[in-house]
C-alpha cells in the first residue's frame, strides 16, 4: 500500500448517507478545526438510490428531486476534494488502530475511522436501464400489480428476471398473474445455494447477485456472480428488483469481524452513529428503519461529525473544537494567544486576486489552514499548497528547520 492510500476517514457507499457523511467530515466551520482527509468508495456512480427515483426529499410543501439532490451533493464533494474510488469494499479489518479496506483480496486503503453507508445492497449500473426494461418495487405491495403492468406493457411473452432474496416469496401471489401471460419467470436470489428454498419458487432459480446489467437500448441480460465467484449470464427482456425483500433482509456483503447487527441484519448504532467497534460508524438504510433520503442525509452528517471527533481525539489527544455543533464545556483560557481579534465584520476588507499587487508588500496574509486541506494532505500530494509554501520560503516569509522526532511528535499533538 502506498502512502497516498492512507486517509483520516473512509466512507463505504456514495448514496445520500455516504455523500453526506464524507462532506460533513470535511466541511467544518470552526476556525480552529482541521478537516479530515476523506475518501469515498462505491462501484456505482454517486447518488445511490437517489439516481433511480424522481422525488427524494419531500414534505407537504417541498420537493427536491433525486437528480437535484445528487447534483448538489456532487458539487460539494468536488469542491471539498473528496476522491471517489470505484470499488466494492468486501472486507474491513482493524489493524494497528486503523481500518483497512479490501476488495477482491487486495487492500484499497486504510483510515483512522470508517463510515459504513452501503444502503441495503450494492448497486452497479441500474441507472442506465431504469425505465428501459428495469424497475424496482416501491410504495408497498398494493402498488406492485400496477408497477408490473407498466413494466410488462402488452408483451405477450418474454423473460422477466426478479432480483431479490428469500423474502421474495412474498411477491409470489402477485407474480402468478404474470406467469399466466406466458412470461417466463427467472429468480436471482441473493442467498447461498439452497434447494429447499429453490423449490418454493416456480420458475428458473439462480443463487447469487448481480454484477452488472447488459444491453444496448434496453436491458437484455443480467451478469450474475455466485458465492464462489463464478459468473453467469441470464438473458432477459425485463428486470424487476424487489427492494421490499431487501428492506426486510438487507444484503450484507461486507465482512467485518464482531460487528453487531439486529435480528434482520441491520447494523446497530448508538445516538452518535457509532457501532460497537472502535472508529467504525454507520448511517442511512444500512442502519435500519426508516428508508428515506432525509434520514440518510441526517444520519450521514451525524456519522461524519462523530468520525471527525474520533479522528481529532486520536491525532491530537484533544476534544475536537466543534463549538456550535457540540459544545465541549471547555472554559476559555485567558492566556491563549490565538483568539481572533474583535473586529467589526464590516471593517474587514477582503481583496480578490485582481485587486492585489503581486509584490504583496502592503498586505497581511492569513491562512485558513482548516478550510480546504488537512495537515495530512499538506504533507502529501498537494502540489499547489506545497508550491505556496516554497514561494513563501523563497521570499523568506517563512522559515523551515529540521526537527527532532520528539519535537515533531509534540507539534503533531498541538
Ligand atoms: C424504489 C425506491 C423509491 C424511493 N423513493 C424515495 C422517496 O421518494 N423519498 C425518500 O425520502 N426516500 C425514498 N426511497 C428511500 C431512499 O432512496 C433511501 O432511504 C436512501 O437512498 C438511502 O440512502 P443510503 O445512502 O443509505 O443508501 P443507498 O441510496 O442505497 O446508497 C448506498 C450506496 O452504497 C453503495 N454500496 C453498497 N455496498 C457497497 C460496498 N460493499 N462497497 C462500496 N459501495 C457500496 C451502493 O452501490 C450505493 O450507491 C426510495 C427507495 C426505493 C428503493
């Protein structure tokens, strides 16, 4: 693993919960805060289920569509320099106070804290085929006949793949009417092979999960993968993803020793979004009821803050300065020198690039270290910031001296 793959916070899943968590761990408004270096992992495009439905944030008097929501979250992610790694995380291991993330047996990165936000199942390229032969269950069982009719249209025959799990048996009474129309039913169940379970479904049954959907204009096949990692292709004309089944039994594909879940398989968290394991947090649909974007966003923010506090404490041995979000009861030290001056805000003149003379002679320059880059990033690959430091060095505006390890350690803790 190279040095570049070490982060403060790693977030698994880039749906509403994961995006919100990653943004919150980076976006801190207190002047003394140093943001965390943060990474997001998701094999699908960012947005999670918000990509697949039109209306997401709703109240009696407001509507924010899925695409509007993703557009805003994505803008923030880009502005805050949060990289997105296109990988499915399959395992997390806690080694020497850091969480190490693995995919296909390879280590991807490590972080001081990790936030689980994988929703109810891993997504792939569903968004490419949504309403082009592929749909999902929503609005409860009463609405399913209408959804199925819309999906099947006037097709007199064809192959319909139903993606679900053992709880998809609940759909069978509704699917009976479909089978009578000469539509072949093929079930892809996210379960280990189980012939007894297979017998409960009338039709072709496969055990495994979706790797990706294939087709040119519309969906034409599902590429599946079983527990042993063997792939297969299931040709089809339509796909129906049974999200109700995953709401009852989420597809928990990430291996984490000792993680406590409830009877259904949702991750248990406390009021701070913390799991039972050190430095491991969870947010959104993976943490159980209710499945809604508003909850995913707020739980994401909660987990983001909590991860930040955990990392800050670990790095500096101090409580994180999150005043306004979480006052820590600390009394102000009368001898501290770095409090900002009491200046009326209307007296502070801030110049932009065009107003500034390049000699910089007449100005005072202040560095809001916390707003864009973390200390760890400054030490790493941020060439723009390094160039600024070197420019200041050339001008003798800063001095840089070698430091003994024990002094470095002391400075790191300040
Ligand atoms: C059909 C449908 C309609 C809905 N309509 C609404 C609505 O109108 N309003 C509303 O508020 N809510 C609605 N919801 C619920 C809402 O979509 C979810 O509550 C919300 O998207 C949850 O956000 P999340 O980030 O927790 O999970 P998701 O949106 O599911 O995102 C999880 C992300 O994690 C990724 N992931 C999973 N496993 C891994 C892994 N191992 N490694 C890396 N990445 C991984 C996935 O690919 C995905 O991108 C609807 C849900 C469905 C199914």
